[in-house]
């Protein structure tokens, strides 16, 4: 009996050691795969402004002046924010104005939000995606960071979400998913069937701020280190 009890004690201690080791390994794997930020192209951008480049969602359709999401975002980040949204804009029209409205305005980070009007006007999906790829290419060539915004909700633009997510991974852009989640289905947060109101845009700004803040902080740290 004494031998068996000692053996059981020894076996229990060995099991505890194994469990502790497994716990440490799990935390290490989690830290690498779950917590680490993805590498974003041009994280060391020297630009001065956040440019919100989009359609009616960026423009702020349905809200009073000064209640659009870029205006709300400007209140919660330490970087100037420019609203380059145009109501009704498609990706085709946006490419024609990207030089004057984005590239020539000292972009640090460009938040790209398009797709809704392309879908409503039945522009082929491949045309939309190619246009947005070209936007990303031009912005990154200007040495600025890019964030791609997903406005899919329910079945609306559902197929675009995975495409934008993959595009962000391929190009080293930030991906901001589901910014309209819980807004389009909440009458108190929207002005019509598709557009938020002031409260809805404020929530969008908060979601975008949470997504981009880690990269803005990293940008500041890198640029401060370079100055030393």
C-alpha cells in the first residue's frame, strides 16, 4: 500500500508538470497566432492625415452636418481626419478623383469604403474588386497605410466580406469588418433603410477607431524611434 500511494503521488506530480507545460505552450501559441498584430504595409508612414475615402456612408448621408463618421472619428484620434466621401459614388468614379482627393492630401492612413453603390447599380463584382485593388495600390505607392471597410450586413454584400478580407491580407491592409452590424437593424441608429443617423455614425467611428488605433500607436512609436 505504501508503494502504491507513493507511486500515485509521483504520477500525479508528473501529470501536473505536463499540464503546466501544456498551459505554457498554449499561451505561447496564443500570443503568436491570436494576439500579434498583422504586419501592415507602410506602418512607418510619414503622412499627416487620415483620409476617409468612400461613398454616402463616409459622406454622412442621413445625418446633420458634423455628425458624419469622419467628424466623429476626428474627436477620438490625435490625427487630423479628412472626409473625402461623396454621396452615390461608385468605385469607378472614385478612381477618377483619388489623386486630388486622397493622394495629394498627405495621407498617413486611407480608410477605403466602397461597394454599396456598385452593387446597387449592378457593376460587375470583378470590376469593383479590381478598382479597389487599384486604390490600394496607388495609396500604398504614396507610402500611406490602407484600411478596407466592410459594410456587408445580413445578405447585403455578404459575398464581398470574404473578398475584402482576403484582399487586405494579400496587400498588407487593415481590415475593418461589419461596421454596420446592429445599426441597419436598429431604427434608433439609422435614418433610412440603408443609412445610419448621427448616433449610428458615431458608433461606426468608434468601431473604426478601435481597429486602427493599434497601428496608429505603432506608427508613432516607429517614427519617434527614427528621430532619435
